[in-house]
C-alpha cells in the first residue's frame, strides 16, 4: 500500500522536542515508498526531509513547509553467515549494540549513548571522535539505499565516508534503507554498553532534550558568550559540554534565535563555523 501523506502535529519531529505542524507528513514503511514520495514532492514543488536519516535535525519554524518522511521500516537484524549482518536502518542503536554484545561481536559500542537509528548513524558516519578513531563506516560492507530513481546498493567506497560525513549528507534525497555490516567475533571484557552510559552521565548533559554535538567547527569563546547570554532562557548551551544545545521549550523560536546569534557572531568575528546540526528553515 503506497505511503499516505497527511497533516501531522507533535513534538517528535526532532530530539529537541519542540512542537511543530507539518502539512505534508508520511511514514516510510517500505523501501519503495521513497521514490514514490520523492516524485510527489517534485510534482508539488516541496522540499524534503527524512526523519531517522540523522538525529541532528532542528526545524526553525513551528510550521514545516517541506514533505517530512519518517523512517518506519520494519526493524530487522539478519545474520547472513560468518561475520556479516544485514541491519535495517530503522533499528535503534541500543538494540543493535545489545544484540552484538549477546553474540560476542565487535561493534561501535562507543555509540551506546547516541539516541539514533542505524540509518541516522550511517548518514552522520557517527563515531567516537578523532582521538579513538572509531566510526560506523569501519564496519560497513555495503548500504542499500533509495532515491528518486529507485532502489540501489552502494559499496562502502561509493559513499564518501569521512569524519562525521557521508554521501547521505551531501544528497538529502538519498535515503539509507539498510546496510550489510561486518562484526567480527571478539572476547568482550566487562560491559561496554553500561560503561559508555556511565561515561555519558558524567560528561554529557542528558537532563534536557538535545541532538548531541552542535558544531564540528566553531570558536569556543563565542559559544561561551552565547551560553552566558542564554543561561536563563528555555534553550541554551549545556553547562557540561559547550558544544551541546539543549531545549526546554515547545516553542522552537528560542533555539532558533540562539543558533542565528551563533551564526552572526562567527560571521562578525570572521571565524569558521560549521554546524553538524541540520537546520531546516
């Protein structure tokens, strides 16, 4: 049955939990829904946004003008034999990590505290950071994707993976359906999931809705100034982790104004700024 486009209002469009209204909203329940929905968007002159294609997203306006497509594919983790596993993009990160731990497999346990689906982690090429040098793409063999032309299988070498980037970020109409991963057997000491969660509680401010890291390039002095200015506002920057935005308001205007101020101050100071957060205006 083709995906149905409808009006949708709620606070689940972003992990910032602000309230929005989308006049054009659809759930992706089959891979074939993607080219069909993209065709409709083209015919109606609508921009497009995938939810579940990357956890770092913020809608700056209460009313969303784009066609919003939510990843609602069936969750599946299929053992293909040997060290190969096919994982659908809708599988929550924690679900995959727990499964691999039970099977005694190496995996990206550093992402245990990341509130994302596997598709979002692939699109962001999420990982531990440059110091440890662990990324989701380290374990990828191939990715099943969909775009306006239909379904396709892409080799790892075709996806332009780099530090916190991939071809999915460069092409917003490319959607990850699932991926084949290689998770080798590994003797796991302790509980890497529990250890990561404990680390996150100490070093990351998880008290309020957030989307993780805000910028990949920024001037720390400017962010400290903005954090001080928004200290008593319903949206601001974390006291534990400077590069984290957090939100306590249903109204997206508070966060939108802070992000705009960050842009203006960096421009005035001639400093480089690159958001990891996708800001949809």
